[in-house]
């Protein structure tokens, strides 16, 4: 069902991404290669707020969203970017396609009750080139949404989507970091805890570089 709350508007990219790609301070110093013509996927791109930043840096930009009508609106409102319908465990691009994958508030979404984080990881790993980067976030223990999670089974929880009230999201509560051990190198970790209107937003950012193929 379509939702009228899904709107497009002028908005700034996520602040931490600006720091990573633009700031001369850490962690930008760890990502020093030129961005021009590199392929970047915004996995779960929402209204496309990060796409404009990536385009301005010279990236070839791609976006993925779960609903067809969302992708249609993205195509209508944002030019020179390829948008497709997909999920973290079903990314409709060929092997070793992307240099960068940004998964802000999306890597832990599950497409089904019997899915697990490993399904997402395997698919992301498939489309990411060796020496490519995955930048993603984890919901911290103090984040207010933790209190809104309803347990379905081991490590699978349900969370009502505030932007799409008719769509209940399934998420894995814990990211299986052991999957990154052999073929990825942790470049940087950033943890932020912010209080807004009596609620806490606790988000942890990770930057990993793929150093080997599976």
C-alpha cells in the first residue's frame, strides 16, 4: 500500500558521511583514493538524501529500495542515478560491481522471518569489489528503538516502520561481526550517543575494507 508520508524534500546528507568523504580529519584520512567514476551503492537509500553528496564527489551513483513506488519517485526526483528495487539479501547487480556500499540504517533489515544477517552479508560481499569499502551502521544498546522491538525468534525482531506505518520491518538485533574476520579489515569505528527530546539515539558506524574474495 502506498504511503503519503514518503516524501521527497531538500535535505542534507547524513553528517557522518560528510565527515568520512569530505573532512580532512579522521576517518577521512583512511579513505584517500579519488572518487571520480567509482561506483557507490546507497543500500536502503530512502529519499536519496545521501545520493547528492556522492554525486558531487564524482561517484557513479546507485540506489536500492524495497518498494517499487519508492523507486519510481526516486527516479523522478533524482537524475543521473540508477535506482532499483531490492533488499540487502537480493541486490540486482553483477558480482564485484561496487567500489563502495553505504548501508546507513539498513544492513540489519531482514527480508523474511527465516532470514539471518549472514544472508545479507553474503550478498553484499558478492557485489563489492576487492579493496572496496562497506560503510554501515548498527543500532546501539541505548537507542530508543531497542525498546520497541518485538522478538520473533532468535536474533529476529520486528520493528514498526515510522515512515511506512503499513510495513513492519524485520531486523536482526545483533550483527555477526565474525563474518568480517577473514576477508575484511576494520578501518574505523565511530560511536555516537545523542539525546533528542528525551530520547536517546545510539548509533555505531563502521568502515570495513574488503581485502580478499571469499
